[in-house]
C-alpha cells in the first residue's frame, strides 16, 4: 500500500534491547537535523514507563523521547497500542491513548484484526503530517509462536510494504547466529521485506568483523549498513525494565564508589515500578549518590532521602514491601527522623492510612481485602482505587508556605485512584497544594495537589517528572542539607557546580551523539535508497 509521498523505514531487532529505540531516536535526530519533517511510530509497545501528551493521552515514554529527538511534540498516534503488564498473564491495555480495559494475552491475540486496524489508522494519520516516519518494532520479529498474531513487526510492515532494517546487539554474543536465525525463521513474504542489517554496540576494531559480515551478506543476500560502536556517555531513557535491572545502569555504578560528600538518595525497587525513568535526572547530578534498593539496608541511617516511586499495582507492591521488612524499616526511618521521605503517585498512595478497592481492580490478586490495605500512615489520607484514569500534562505552581518558587514546573499525572483527607483531619501538620495547576485551579485544601509536612520531612504528590525541573531538584537538595545539618553530618554544596549541565542538555547531547555516530558509521546513501528518501 502506498500512502502519498511519505517515506518510511522500520527498525526491528533480533532481540529485545538490541538498540531499536536508541537507533530510531538517532535516525530521527539525523534526518530532522537535515530539514526532513519526520516522526517516530511504534504500532505496539509493552512498557510500564509511560508519558502523557499535552492533550491528555497516554503513550510509551520511548515514543515521547523519540519525538523529542525529532523536535516534535508527542502525539497519541505515535504509539496507538500500549500494553502495561499487571501480571504474567494479565495486561492493562491503552488504545489510542486511553484505557481500553484489562484482559489476558490470549484474549488480546484473538482480537488482532481490531487492534491492527487501530494501529493502521494512527500510522496513516502520521503520514499526512510527515515526510518520513521511522518505525520501531518490538522484541524480535522471529517469534514463530506469535506469527499469526503479529502487529508489532512484520505483520504491520507487510500491510504497507515497509522496508525493514534489522539491528543486532553484539554485546549479547552470537550476533551472526541471531541475524541468520532471525531472517531464516521468517516466512518468504516477510523475509523479502528485510533490506539490510546493522550491528550495534561494538567495542574495538570493527575491521575484525568484516569476514563475518561478508558471509552474512552472501548467505542472507542483504547488505550490512554499518557497525555502530559502543557509545560512551550515551543516555537514552529506558522504555522497559531490562536496563533497569542491569547493575551500573540504574544503581550504584562505579561513579558512586566515592561519595565525596554527596547526599545519598535511595529509591525503593517495587515489583511493579512504573515511570522509573523520571529519576534519571538525579543520577546526573554530581551532588547526589542515587540507587535503587529492595531489602533493608545494613546501616539504618544509610539514606538522607528515600523515594517511594509509582507502581502499576500499588496494593500488591505495598503488600510485598510489608513482607520484605521494608515497611517496618521505613516506619523506623520516619519515626527517628532519619531523613526525608517522598512518595510519587502509587508511592504517595502508600504513604496514607489506607488504600481501598471498591471496584475490585486489584482485589482479584488477593492484595486488598474487603476493608482495604493499611498504608504507612505518614499522612492522614485515604486512597480509593477508581476505574477513572486521570491523565494530565500541565504546568504547576510550586508553592511552599505561601512562597512561589520561580517559574512553573512541568509535570504529568497518570493514576487510577483518588486521595482524600480523613474526615477527622484538621490540617494542622501539613502544607497542602504545593503543586497547584497553573491554570484552572479551583483552590481548596486537597491532598491531590501535593502535600508537604510542616517539618519538611515528608512529601507526597501525584505529579511525575518533577526532578526534570532544576528548581525542584535544587529545592529537594536544600531540604536534605537542612536535615543532615541537624544530624551533625557534613552537608554537600547546595548550589549546582559551575558549568554543570541540565538534564535537558544531557538528553540533547545524547541525541546529537547518536546522530553523529550514525553519520560516521552508517551507509546513509544505502539507507536513503532503501527507504526511497
């Protein structure tokens, strides 16, 4: 099928985490930097990291990142189907940016034609807005057990006769076997769509690969477009939990061996953690040592601040925290005023007295009894899990003790729950409304606008993405400094180092670094010929 004059090419991988997302972002930055109007697209994504567009639709964070690489605003059409696993067999399904329902994978596969039509509609919408679309596949196209259900890879490429470039991660080992096996497992009608391959993340002298590349080109009858080296200091936000579980990527890497007076922030590693990429800005701040933890630390005063992150299954994760001993540890941490505690979204819900589930959204998993599940009790609030999903992307006033801090903060909300103060709460020990929406704020004493305890040691909010605002990050570091001074510890420098980069600059530098490596190591003329650019 031909759609106007729009050109397109699809980046698929021989496996998950082969570098598809990063390569897609790199190609988008390369071509958009040369005046070509282009957009990302992923028919189906599976991720717990999501983003809310300006008009209130939910998409995977990887497509939001890729749109940034292309100098575009994220649109719901860039990721029409988002699967958010809630268990090994069940999913929370987002279609065209809105909650579609909860279902198991078998039922989802039975409705392939319906979901494929939704993906096609979004793709055709984008072709009317762009000259070039870089499409990202999902996982591997050679999952032979899923061929008849495929809408994420070749099943989608077949509809529009989209040329496919295979990316293979050499760090995983067996790069030539993975390329050969992937292509040969495809049925002939799909195999003909594969127009070339890229070897990704190579370390060393690429010339040693030449004999193997020549054999692959001969056996598969497709060309190698290039070998992308392992790129140091590259940061592209992760779309799923594979990178999250790698030591040194999201944890205490080599850079954190020497604290050098840094403030120590621990983030609880929940089983169903969502939007963990929002903490990336903390890892790039030289004043901080940051790591995830899922067991009681050996030293009770190890952390200056603990963050309870968002969760796809809040009640289940709260039950697991209790079982692990972290619940009692956190209670001691708060009682002994060891440091600051911040809860975001699901973490904010856990900080209250109780979570109830009147619509049985999580009760089926046994996480919530009829009376609900008790929380940490740090705030006199109660959360009711609700069928309505709140999706908001907006600017927020950052207001503490009637002081407004600088310009508005950017942030977004994604939650299936409403939080209220208990009926007997008088409001004497907290400041409410610290993150007031910049527009259409009706006022009132509501916990959902954010809570800060009067002693500045506990923060709760539904707003994601706050640490991407330098002003808020500086405010948090100032609070921690005041806290550790009261404990007699040495405080770090509160102000940012001269010449230090903002997180926005870190991301932009990474997009440009990808683009430069693509220009240097990829046969652009061949790629343009394949995509008819």
